[in-house]
C-alpha cells in the first residue's frame, strides 16, 4: 500500500490540502484497559478490603429523538345535576341556591382554561344582544346580528351597537374605570352619569354573595337615569350586573349571563309584568335568571368543548401553513368568515374557503348560515 504522504506532493489540480498535524493514535481494544471482574466498594467509609460483588447493570432505555409536544386538550364541564337546576319556574325553591350552584360549576369550568372559552363568551354575548334587542323592540335575531358583525360603517345601527356592547364586555378584563362606564352610557344616548358613584357601587363588598352584590349594582345603575327611557337604562343595568359578577368571582373576562334569560316567562311577577332593576322582587328575579342562564351556559360549554376536541384533533392534519391561525380564531370567536380569515392568516380567499370546507367535511366546524354565499363558520 502507498504510505500516507505528509509532504507537499505534486497533486493534481483540485486535490485537497495535505494534513500536516499529528495523526490519530492507533485503535485500542477495550479488553486491554478494562478489567473483566471489577470490585465495587459498597461504602466509601468502610474497609476497602471488604468488597461486595457489583450489582447487575441495568440497560438504559433508548429515548426518542425529540421530546413529544404536549397536546392541547378540551375540558368538557360535568353535566349539571338535577338538584342544581331551577326545576319548573325559577320561583320554585330558593333562586339564590340554584344561582350559586350554577355559578360555582361555571367558575370551576372556566378556571381550568378550556380552549373554547373565548367562543363560549362570544356566543353568550350574541345571545345577550338578541335578548336585549327584544327589550328595545328591534327586529334582530341571532342570525341577523351575526351578519351585522361584519357591517361596514361608523354607525351600523342600534342592533349592531348592542352586539358590540356585549362583545366588548366579554372580550375585555372587568376593569372599573370612569371612561368605560361613560362610553356605555353614550352608546344608548343616555346622559352622562356620575362615573365615580357608579364605580363605587360596582366595587366588591366583603360578606356579600355575588348575585346579591350584582343585583345591588344593577339597581343603582338603573336609578341613575330616572328621566331616561326605561329600556336603555335597563340594558345598562344588566351590563353592570354581569360586570359585577365577574369582579366578585375574579374572572379574567366577564361572562354575559343575565340578559340571556331575563325575559323568561317564569320570572314575571304575580301580576304578569316583567320585573326591572330596583323593584322589590328584583333580587329574586335576578337570581332566577342567573340560575337558568348558568345551566344553559354549562350545556353550551359542554357542546363547544366536544366540538373543540374534534377541531384540535384534526388541526395537525391540515396542510395549509396558516391553518393554525384559523383554528385559534374558531376557538376564540362565535363565527369567522372566509374573507376575515384570509386577511388575518394571511391566505387567499379561495384557499380559506377550501380550508373551511375541509373542516366542515371533517366535522370540526359548522356552517352557521345555510346560504350559498357569504357563509359564516364556527364551532
């Protein structure tokens, strides 16, 4: 064999430079340096002459090459037991008990951080907007309000303002500040109230249960507008009620509740009229509405949790790169349009429509309008 050349030979053009450093040592077999029967010392402090046989060695398990990323899981709430539901009319039994039981179950569910918590809040905001639209005698159901969410213009109308009011309540932390309260009053063309006094009425007082504290705050907010239309003042009082509940329970985002069931026929007074904040039986009616609303919200949360499980399971199978952003929007919003998703992803409108069609085919999303054009998708 030709010996290894360490000098500069006449190599052909393009050859590598010679290695002028030290060569690697010759290979040594492990049998020359490792003893066959090693003696292990059981205790370093014991006599070194006394040795114990070495324990049998354990073969290390081979670990996978990369750490497995933790999977996002949905957290369905437990079914609402029959004793926690207001059976029949909300006036049967103690409404405060049913309201407290429902709020406790909701609080335990929200503190687990479910993936679809944002969609739950926005869906309840849509239901609250539809219910308060009936108080204002507006012809706007949930489907019409969904379309108004994408309306363009500075003043799309009173129904769209209602939806924005409840959506902002569900999407922002329950902070107490004067400008925010004044903006809510201005949305209904109400005179500017004493923001400091209203803020003080919403503060948490020790020893008061959440429903009673919220009912007191709503009654005070309603009394600030004696000369204003009763419908607008009542909606602002319901808004203050949900804000006070969130403050009392220390929720990161309010959950629109009372407006979704305040128009239930079982909550009417003995004379058949609807009770308003500040009436003598207002606390009983508010507690009954919260009891009914909490049970309905838990049922809705269970349905959204099941759907979010399917969405999270199929999300890794989507080949589009911006698909994860669309999945996050579906978990955070009541509905998403393909055009809106295409702008936020970003992707083309055609690609967004194909992605939504695939999600519907896989059972991970629903088309909420039933129309051939301007479709909206959600959990």
